[in-house]
C-alpha cells in the first residue's frame, strides 16, 4: 500500500487511469522509494479486477471447507446423472474429486451397461481403475485397464525377443496394413496378445466391464478401430491376421464415456498449412499404403521445422481434409502484443522471436473440429462426460456439449511461492533450477519434487496432470516462455476462436494444474509449492485479464539484490523538484509487488 510522507499535511499524489504508478506530489516526495507499480495501467487493472470478481462467483457453491465442497460436488453430479443432460463438460478445481464423484454415481450414468474412462496416460488409468474397483467393490461392475493395439503388440514382441514391426516396414514391404504384416510374420506375437485379452475378460467374469484406457483409445472407439476389434474378440479361435475377422462388437458397446483432463487437442486439430498440403498428396495415393508412405517421405524431406506429424498421424489428417479451415496468424494476444499493451513506448528485442514477421514464423495454419465422440449419425455413448480444470478446453468446447462449472470461492486460497528470475529459459534452466533448489533447501530443508518441461530426469507438467502421487510433497515447478511453435499454435487458436487470451491461459492452466498437485483440495497444510518463472513472463501474465483464472494466491519472494534493483528503478521514476511529476513514462517492465512479499522467507 502506498502512503505519502508522514510530514505531508496536504497530500496531492495521484494515479492517472492510463498509467501504472502513483505520481508523487507533496513534501518529501524525493524520499518515497517504495512506490508500488501496477502490472498494467489503472484503467486496464480496473477491468481485470472486475473480471476476477466475476470469475470467482461463476458456478460457485457456499462450502467453507474442502470436505464440504467435495460432498456438494458429489451431490451435484448425482443430480446431473438423473437429469436430461446427455453430453456435459464439468469444469472444477484440481483435486476436488471430479472423477471420483462420477465413479460414485457410476450406476446412475451407466445403467448397468459397459463404459469407458479415458485418461492422459496408462499410469493414471491404472491408478483410477484401482480407485473405481474400491468404490464399487460390492457392485455389479468390474474395472479393467485395456491397452491399445500398439503397446500390446510391442510388449508381446519384447517378451518374445522379436523386433517390433512398424508401419514403415509394412508400407515398404507392400502390406495393406501393419496388422497384416505382423500376422504373416510374427503370429506368435498375436497369440500372446490374444491370451492377454482373454485373461482380462476372465478377470471381468460375469460382471459388467468398465474399461480404463487413454484418450487415443476413446478417440477411435467409434471408428471400430483395431484396438476395439481386438478387445471385442472374446471367443475367437482364429490365428494370425484372421483373429479380428469375427469380433463381438456388442461386447464393447458403451453407454457411458468419461474423458478426464480435456485439452485443446480433445476438440481441435491444429496443423501448419504445409502439413495439410502433404496430407493432400497422401490422400491422392490413398489406395496403396506404399505410395502413401512415399508421398509422406517426400513431403517430410522438404519440411525442415520441428513437430512434424508421424506417418500414422498424417494419414488420419488426410481422412478429414474437408473439415479444415485456413487461419492466418495476426499476432493478436501474442507475447509482443501483450508487451506492447503495457509498454506502448518500448520495444522488447527478446520477444522479437515471437513476432509474426519472424523468420521462423509459420504464418498459415489449418484448423478442424474433431468429432471423435460421434459415430455415424449418433454418439458413441448414451452419456458423455468430459472433465477439466482448465480454461482453454472450455474455450474450445463445441456447442453440442454443455458446460457446467463448479467452484468454491468461500474457501481461502492456498499460496504458491513465486520466485522471479529472468534466466528461466531453456538454455539456463538446469543452472537456475539447481540454484533455486539449493536456496529453498537451505531455508526450509525441503526435499523438492521438480516439475518442468525442460529439465531432464524430473516430472513434466503433462505427466503429473490429474495425478495424486505428489500429494504431501514439496514441489518446485518452472514456467518459461513457450517454444515459438507452441506460441504460434496458440496465436492461431486466438484467431480461430476470436479471442486474445489463449497464450496467457495456456500458462495459467499449467500453473494451476501443478499447484493442484499438493495445494488446494490436495493440501495437507504442510507441503509447499514454489513457482520459478521468468520475470518478464510473470509481468505479462499479471497484466492480462486471463489472470482472473489463477486459483492460487501469489507470494513473491525477492532476494536482497532484487529488492535493491526494484527500489532503484522505482525511485528513478519520480521527480524531486517540488513534486511536479505528471505520472507519465511509467511503462518499464520492472519488478513489482502488489499483493504480498516475504523477502527471503518461505513461510
């Protein structure tokens, strides 16, 4: 909080709506060094604060404790199960128990029929399957983890000490499909896969199957994919590639589909235009897999950029070419655009890498809606439930899926300790993380679990998404500027959706997700969460209206050197001659502390 000098009996300091800092006017003005600086102009911040209040009240309940909120969510989902809503997206905080609440009401949704729960990884699917069987141990259902065809085959080949055959092998040798080549050359691998499937069905017995798997399995369930056919062959005695000729598809008809942890990729396919053009060439050759592969190889040779889709992914793109729409990236909501909004008189050379006229810019993109949950003229399940804690998937959600929100604003926010460092980038991440770990360990004695996308040998943000395995552990998470490809991907999404906050929301969703591993509903009151973030990126996020979706209070941790620099910059921003400074020129991206600060403390 800013205060004039105690000797100033007629304070006249003011803050103009188009500026970020108080213009100090009055006695001893030259001695005021700790001048608070807003992330953006006062006018912008007023809009942000109003939005924060609105977001806080959206879909809110009156729970005062975490247990009360969990109970209310369970009752709310029970009401949804008995309602007429057939396709819903439930948006709720991390750890509140969305999936568990659906499991507790499973029978109301599934109505005694088979169902499918899809997760981000098989590890999480295993974890959730165990929880389901515990919740429903006395019921008529049996949860089992089913693996897709590819990992099942690779496991069988490894166990038999065979070299796994790839799609490339099948294409180069003239086979119609990978499955055909494996059946003709490695029938013993198929036999082992079939045995595993039979053992799983024996485990189910006479109970109703509840399949637990990964997102990709759900995305192709309605296409009668190889994976679904594989798991539908309960009694087949055929050998080799004939194994899939007599599937009992009724065995895998599902009445309930639960998709956990939705993302942008759940609803949209976003690809560079060059990739789309390669897919067009593949479609022309679609009658022959070898010619398709040759067209793919020729196209990839001319594609010098990263993130090139695999041959299988490219074939899937070629099947839906008519659904794509062209998008030209305008730069709206990009890093340079966000920087310019709060620093209109300055230019950041560091962010020129992300400009639309950068040499690495792709420029033209193609975007299509995914309809994986539709099969023919109907939906793949009678009830479809999509769960998320993030804002970007909500922004991408199609109109035929209803969005419902659940929040608990009456519960006090947990705090994440924010460590700002301009060196948080891909080149110096190892050094910066090591230094931060040493600083935190010396101050608290904590043994930290590191969550970072650019630090080897640790958890990734995606890897811990939806998981409970870090509950009770101290966490250090990192956040840095996105790679140029990811950044432009999000800018293309901005233009497609008519928004300007997708870049900021992507960072906020990631921060919320990782904070939710040991804070909020998963908090034990002891474990701490530290956010090591690029200083300039933090400034951009705090000046964005998207910051209203940050679910955790920020405790800025400054060391002595940072505080000294901040005070020196702030003191240089006001005049000492009779306090006549007008309040202009307050746009430098400097350190600020508008909420709370703890110096070198971590408590």
